[in-house]
C-alpha cells in the first residue's frame, strides 16, 4: 500500500545547479542541552508517565519512506519491548530489493537541489529539529526509547533528547566553521577560495539499537553537509528512530533527502554496495559487519563513480585500570555506572578491570554491596537502575559467558550470574574475578552487564599496563584511576593507542558532544570522532577555485629566454 504524507515539503531546487557561491552566517551558539532529572514529584516525570500510559496499548505501524512516500510493504517484522517480550510495540514494514533501489533513485533525484541549497538554509532545518526534539517531541522520543530499547528515563534523556539535540546544534556550528575556512594567500590579481560540496552519490547510514541519538546523527550530519541518505535503522530501535525521522520531516528535510528504509541487514548491504552511486557508508554496529561491508566495497571498487568513504564505530573491550594510588570510592562508583548502566550495552561500557591487591578488598566489597541492592526491572518503573538486554540473541550470547564462568576454574562469579527470559531478557549485573588476564572473557566483547576483574600485585602496576594494551583487539575507551601524577603520565604513554576516548579518574562512558568527541581505532572503528568538526569533513568533497582577473599575455618563462 502506498500513502503520501500530506504535509511534506517537496524539494523545488532539483533543476537548479548552484554556482560556486555560499554565504556564511553567524548561527546561534551551540550548547549542551540541560539534562532533566525526572526525580520524584518533578513535572517532567509526570509528563513522561502520562506519555508512557498513552502508549500502553499502541502498536506503531512503521512504513518505509522513499521520496516522501510512505510504503507499507506487508513484509512485517515485529519490535517487542525487551523487558516484556510478549508486548509488541511496532510493526515494521521491510523494504524489498526493488524498494531499496527505488530509494537510491529517489535520493539521487533529490541530490542536485539539496546540494545546491545554501548552507544556512540546510542549517535552519536541523536547528529547528533540535528545538522540536527538546520541546514538542521530548516526551515521545523518550517514551519510545524506553519502550523499544529498555532504557530508563535518565538513560533515555541523556541519549534521545540531550545528545541528539547536541549533535544537531554543534553540527551546525561546526559546519559554519568549516565553510569559513578559506585560503588566506592570494597571488597578485587572483582570488582563491574553497567550496565544500556534498559527496557525489548517496550515503548509506546503518544505525545501531543502543543510542537513539546515533541514528539521528548518522543521517543528519551527512545531510547537513549537502548529502542525500538512505537510513536503515536497527530493528530493535525502530520505534524511536521512526519518531526521530518524523521530527526531521516536520523540521523541513525535503522528500528524498533522507529516505527511511527498514530492511533485512544483509539485503540492504548487498544492494547499496552494488550501486555505482554509493558515496559513503556511515555505520555503527559490530566489527564483523563493518569488516564485511568493507570487503564488499573493496570487491566492487571498479564499479563506483567515486571512492566510497567508510566511516565506522564498532565494538570495544573497554578497560578500567586502577593504580595503587587510586581513590577506592571513585573506582567503585565509576565502575558501577560504566559497567552496568543500560545493562552494559553502551559502546563504551567497562568490561574488564585491573586492580591492585591492596585496594581490591575495599573495592570488591563496595561493588558487591551496591550490586546486591541494585534494582533491575521495567524502565516504566522509575526506581529501576537498569532493565533488560535488547533481544533474545543478546540474552543467549551474554548467558553463554556467564555459564562459562560457572564452569571454568579460572573464573569466579562474585555477584550476579542469573539470567531469566521468562518475561523479559533480564540478566543480573555480574562481577567475575579471574586469575588469568588473558582469558577469553578479557579479550572478547560481551556487550552486556558483565564486568571481569583481574587482581594484580601492587609492584607489577607497570607491567600490567602492557597487559591492558595488548590483551584485546579493540581500542575504543578506557579509564585510568590514580592520584600519583607520575603513574598517570606512565599510563598515558603506555596506553597511547589503546583507546580513542581516554579518561583519567572518571568512568569510561558518558562522552558529551562538544566536550569529548567520540570514536576509537583498531577493531573499534575508523575513529572519525562524532561530535566534532573533523567528522563533518568526511561528508564533503571540497573544490578549490582560483580566479584570475587580468588577461594572460604570454606563454613563455624567463628561464627559457635566450641570452
């Protein structure tokens, strides 16, 4: 079934080709959206509860949107609430191969007009989207994130509202700064300038389940810089991502500029990498999937009109390294938050800890005490610290590591270790101690509420730094806890390449747009630093222009003249 939305804004510039000109305006200063507390008795808690109540019996019917047309394909996949897997929150209409091809065609049709639109006009769209997210749609985007991705109110707030608004506002500021970057030297009677064009083709954006804001950023950043996008959200984040897409449409993104394409992952990948118009892939997800896409692009490299850009943020085996001089209370609280907020499903969540034997008893007892009283339940219960993991596949994968800990002599479960999927996909936050710092549980990404600990002799603190650096193939985030400044300097040197986001006396999670640009290297991705100006440079193809103002009257050079 095909249904056209009545309120859309068709792109009228399709037949216009903008000359090499652009104005750069002063834009409102970007700022980090204030985080609401949702504490007892607060007005925001009352509003959010009301919104959640209104969604109790709602099942959203989510179409593909191609060139502004909503297409209900009838090939339906169901999104369920992770904390109550019998509760369906959305029916997702999958795109067919032909529909994905149609989305590429729609994007390419919209591209000339969108790229020709002056930056300040594109910027206004995304500034409006930020304001819509933080006002009119704030409670809806929070509620859909809570129901579909099992985030607590606070975790949804810092993600779906604040971080997304920050991406949009800071993105506009950085885009303007990039366009202001112009050649400062000009030979006599010439003028040099740079125009920042969008990429020649389309961007395929493939977004994950764990952050609503990432989905919004993966499409809005390329679009802001003049690109057209095919957006394939994660099935398990579809409800919130659909809300974000509706916001972008209302803010004024023209038809065809961002096409919403729910689809089978391998099918979507196969179709986009086979198109000669592929200009870039903007990806957040597993290392294995990103490597597969990279390989497909490599095999097809001769078929593309331009070299596709590959931007990826993948997995991590993030560490907390504790020096003997560290403050134990800081270690306890930081590790609890990093490892177990959102059930360890943040890309940056701590998964391995190295701690000296002198501090271990105090830190262990502190963590065990907190973990035993931590409430795990529905995010609709505002007293829950965290909730279920995202789906059945994640539940089974994480449970396998817990079963391994129960049967392996090198591993000991100190607290947690219970997995129950009778109602939702619940796994208790689990603390595991190991005697083997090279055990696979220290090397492999688990992506769940499991923190493994290796206790070392205090005198070995320097050699353990090398263990941290060499144990895992990833390089996303890591934290060092120490009060000894020489130890901090040593750790910073040894761990120079072990993390793209490196924290000192703070948890390994919680990067803020405009403050800590995010991304890692090694198996963790291309480290393009989302939330910073260099990230936006990935979405432009600059053209350098030299204009000469006087006639050129000679073809020769003095060096070739006869004496």
